[in-house]
C-alpha cells in the first residue's frame, strides 16, 4: 500500500502541474500558432488527470487521521481514480449531435461528474469509518 506521504507528495505535484498548465493554457503550450493536434493532446492530458485534484485534497484530509481510516479510503481511491481515468480517456471529446441529451457526455462532463462523485463518496466513507472506529474504541 502506498504511504500517506508519497500519495500526498505525488498528488500534490500533479495538482500543481495541472493548475500551472491550465493557467498557461493549451494555446500557449502549443506555440500559439493555430489550433491543432497539440492542443487536443494537451487538453486531453489535463482533463484525464483532473481526478487527482480531489485525490490531493482528500490525501491532505486523511494525512493526520488514523491509519485504518486512511487505508479504507485509499483502497476505494485506487479503484475510483483508475476507473475515472479510463472513462475519461474513452469518452468523446465533443458532444455528438446524435439524439437529444440534456447533459452531453464528453471528457469534461465525465471528469466533472466522476470528481464530484469521488468527493461525495470519499466524505461519506471517511466519516463512516472515522465514527465507526470512535464508537468501537469507546466500547472497549
């Protein structure tokens, strides 16, 4: 299992890199000449790594918590972040005009939804494990 410190450092570095790349923008990253494949690739890479932002936030939250809470959350995170990145990678870049949808399925929408669900489920899981351990320790 990955240690708390390593997860915090790696996810923090990826998060800072993503914010810097987003601040610079894909147009400047790719030379600012004209729209091309470089911009598509840069955008795809930034969006694909987007789930590491909430991962970093929750690694900060769980850093000082009991090891049992951290281990429960990190096992969930391994699966969720991996599946999110796979779904983002295989989702279309642009919404197709085939059919009428209220919320188009694109890389951005999948990244947003998976990150939002990760936050909600992580909070619930951490709180559940934290209070169940407190209750269990209080009974001993």
